[in-house]
């Protein structure tokens, strides 16, 4: 088959990185000896915590692959979040948990489910194929599910995610609650990041009908720590709005302890946030109580009200 590049989305999170590693292992078990885990961006602090804990090196950083190369996409299927020459490569498979955004002129293996994490789908694939999930693979899967579901507290969490966490905790020997909290807290340390880096940590370009937007989400154990940087964040957000010709930039500052998000919203369509959530932006910000999931509590609500 030749070399197969496996990667998640740009600005990779824990699910994206671990899924590339797990999918590479899965492919090798299927006989694809040249399956290679890669990444399209830098590893964040939460993922770094996971890799250090397991003593695993991060996948190789790549910017692109050669035209005609075989690739497998994990944790994304949107061309805007993938390699620039996605239309010129051979997509063998997609394993994901996001809405469909990909079109191809040829058939391929496509597995996407409405679960909280790509690794929950990978867990099912291992079980369905009768493959043993070893301690390391279980730990990678578990870490990603904890990350994407915020310790099973996110509204994206399903019974499948909960079942996977229960079994993967047993296989890995990891206490999901205590390990997960330390892992999530590791990801909230923004002290070494510049304002620009913070605003690109988990930024996704999203169109709410005719509203061209970027929604960036950062996790924290204390919203006030991030809000101390509000002026600098707003200055750079306004620059990005001009550079990208955006209608809206939403920065979600998500409290992983209390399951709320403080939003900073800028741009000519910032009032869409007020309309969607019944809040009043004061100095460009408002508390969105109970909002922790961009995928389930932002994208559909904002799109419906646009």
C-alpha cells in the first residue's frame, strides 16, 4: 500500500493527537505496516501532559504531503481544517465525530458517530475487529475522551463515551477522575503563551449562515485569570477580524470546574451572541451559564439565530 499519513486537524487537541497515534496502531494491526501518525500543528499543554505521563513522543509535525499520497483523516473531515492540498491526495479513510463537510469523487471508508470524542469511535473499531487494546492505547483513548467531554460533564457526552471510559480505566489502571482533573488543569496554564498564541490555540473558522466567524475556546480553572488579559486579547481579536474580514470573533473562556463560559465577542455581528443566548454584552463580554461545548452549544444555536 505504501506510506499512509494519518493526521488530525490543524491546531491539534488531545483527541486529534491521540487519534492519529491510535489509528496508526489500528492500521498496523490491519496489515498496513507503513501507517504513520503525524500532526499539523504544535502540541498543546494538555496533550503534552498526556504524552509525558505515558512517555510517548508526539507524532511528526508536517505541513503538507505530496500530491497523490495516501492519507487517513481523524477527528476532522473539513478541508479548511486539514492540509492545503487535500483535494490532490488519496483519502483512504475518515474516522471522526463532527458534522460532514467533505466531498470526494470516489468511495472511501467513512466512520463518524455523534459521540463526544473520536477515540470513542476508535474504541468501537478495536472491539469490532477483535483487536486487543493494550495499556498504552487504552490510556491514549481515555485521555482524549476525558478531554473532549470535560470529564464526561459536557453535553456532547453519550452513553458510549461513558462505557468506553469505564472499560478503558480498567485496562489502563488509571483513575479517570483524579488523572483527568490534573490533565485538564495542565491544559489551562496559559502563562507561557503570547496573546496571539492564545487566540489560535483552538480557533475554528465557522460560518453561521452569512456570518463569517472564528470561535476560539480556551479552558481555565479560573476565568478571572484570563480576563486580566482582556484588553490585549481584544486588541488582537480586532486585528484578526480585519485581517480575515470577519463578521464575528468569539472567544470562549471555559471554566472546567464550574462548567460555564465567559464570552468575549467582537465584530459587526457581535449582537448575534446576545440574540442567541438572551444575554447583554457589557464591555463586549457576558457569562454563558452552562455553555462548555462549541460543537453542541454554540454552532447550532448561533446558526439557528443568524
